[in-house]
C-alpha cells in the first residue's frame, strides 16, 4: 500500500461495517451501532475525482482525524482512491498520493466522492461501477462539492434528498429533473449525505460525528477547528442578497430576489415595480442610483449568467437553454449572449469542453 499524506482513519455514517463481498449473498440492512465499548472503527473510502476541490476534501477529512484525537481512540479510518490508484490532482494543481484505485475499494462503511470543476466532462465509469458495488453491499454514499453529480449519474440519489454547490445546481437539476435536489448547505438523508462544498463539508462531517458519537465530541472537534458554530443542514449556501449585492434598500432587494426566482418565466417590469408598490419610473431610478443601469438590464444579466452555467455544465440543446433562461427564440438568446459575453453560446460550450486550463476559465 502506498502511504498517504494524511493520518489513517476510517469511515463514517450510521451504516454497519459490511461483511466481505465474497461471504454476502444480499445487501446488508442498516442496523443500530453496537455499544461504545464494542464498536469497531468506521471505515471510509474517499474517492478523489480529477480536479477535485481541495478545500472540500480537507474540510471533510480533518474532522475525522480530530475526532480520533479528541476521543483518544480510532473511531474512524480511511483510505484514498483515484482512477489510476497512484495520485489525484486537485483543482489547485496539488497532487496527492493515494492508496488504491477506485476498482480496489472494498470493505468500507461509507464512500465519499470528492469532485470539483468540470465534473460533468470526466469519464466516471470506473468510479460509478465501484460506487454501485460498494453500496450494494451496504456502504453509505456521500459527496462533497460536485461529487453529488457522480452519485446522481450512478443512480444513487433516486428517492433521497440531496444538494450540490450552488453554481452547479441549475445543471444538476436540468440533467436530473426527477431528483430532489435542494439548495441547503448539506443534506443527510438515511444512508446518503451530500454537501455544497467548501467549508460546508466540515459542517456535514461534524453533524455525522454527532450522530455517531454524540454532540460533545462533535463540539470538541469544532473547537479544535476554530469553527465557532456548527451550521445546520437547512441553512442556505449563499450569503444573503443584501451582502452579495452590497445594497440595503429593502425594496430593491425584494425586486432582485424576485428576478432570481423567475428566470425561466421573466416577470414584467410593471409587475416587478408593483410587487414593491413603486411605479416603473421609481423602480428605474432606484436601479440607476444603486447599480448604474436599468432594471431590464439587471434582469438580463441574471438570466444570461444562468444560461452560461447551463452551457458549461450540461449537454442541454442551446434552444432548451434559451427557453430555460427566459428567451423566446434561439436567435434572440444568441444575440444577447454575444453582446454580454463577447462570444456565442456555441463558442462558450466549445471553450468549456476544453477544460479550465485550456479555455482560460477560472478554477474553483
């Protein structure tokens, strides 16, 4: 086994340690963990997808290390896996040595997919096969950042609540319209757990530690992380609109929120103004004062930003993306897109397919 750069530790969630595949005829059913004095460490396989998010990965693994330290015992053990079983490269270019390949993962309580940028453009066949095999024999399945996309591709989120990084939410919903995908910070639904990425991974893992070993241990780990408050699953991913746009005017905030909620079916300027008891002229003056452009321009920018995410993250036809972004025709959509971004929707898609390094897109 090749050494990793992290201390050993094992798995997570309430799923029982599964029996070896060769001795099992059917999937194991979840059951209660044994009393504390007879517990064995929970084992986790971290599946590191090419260009995974380093911050989400470390935010997921460090709470486990600290849980072992605070408990003075090995509560969790883990191994790292990649496609080739040699190294995994994060989106920031850092390479990590791993223990084994995806195909070699076995005998774990949980498997966690760590993904990042351009997750939809990567060949996940070997990972999906491993995920299906592991969950068939009772492993719980989790994901950080865009790892939820891989779980969805593997068919492992049907019937479960899940979440993903807000930037990838439109694309995931478009590709898997029948899944229950929310906008919360993280979701723990039975033997599935997903989070938005970034530091949300720490909150999710702290919540899982609390379920496995109690609130006191989770609080001690949080203190070691200097994580002053363990956020709840139902909290929103993004900062409030007031903070994001840097404006405190309550009527303006309500109008912008309504714009963001009504992308596919745009609301008229008159209806937007009426929603906050203003005239069209008063609303326009507010936008000029605080944004330097008209309400119509602001609304268009929001819709085109939404379209850009769909072009980069999905294989949806351009016409479908136009409709999903509130445009009546592909030609109108294309002209607006070129005016705003300086290239056509088809050029955007081609550039995105090259990957972040070649296309010049920023890495997350």
